[in-house]
C-alpha cells in the first residue's frame, strides 16, 4: 500500500494517551478515525470478546475517566452517555481493524504501525 489514503500521523498521535503504562487510543477517537459511530465500534467489540483480551483493550475505571475529564481529554462524563470508554493498545487497534473490515480501518492500522 502506498502513502495515499493513510491517516496523517499527527492526527493519530494526538489521540494516543498513556494509561496503565500502555499507549492507548480511546474508542471515541478510533470511531472518528474509522468513520463509524462509537456505538457500532463498541458493538463489534462486544460481539467478539475473545478477540480483545486485556492486553488488547480495557474499560476505563471511574478514576481514569475523572482524570481524563480533568485534563480535558474527555469534555465531560455526560458526553460518555453512561458508558465507560474502552482503551485500545496497538494490538487492539489491529484487531479492531480486522473486526470492522472497512477500508478506512485498514488505513488507520497502516498509519498506526508506520
């Protein structure tokens, strides 16, 4: 695959956070990068739980959510709609790309790995 269609690295780098000593991207940011609704992304994960072990993805706890809100990473808890965000490691991003099977998901995967 050539560089055409790849997501700009700056856009991805802005989405990377350090949580639990892991570099992760939140579900809402991945949904935006993939061009899908966040609820569709979460449904894909819930339909394939065996593909997302704890070293691929984890759900944020209340302390982590409060921290991200205080740092303005998440504008408000209300924006989450009552559901805790998922955080995906690089391996989780790769697995999510295969589960979603969209061309944009493949572009994100190649951009993250480069």
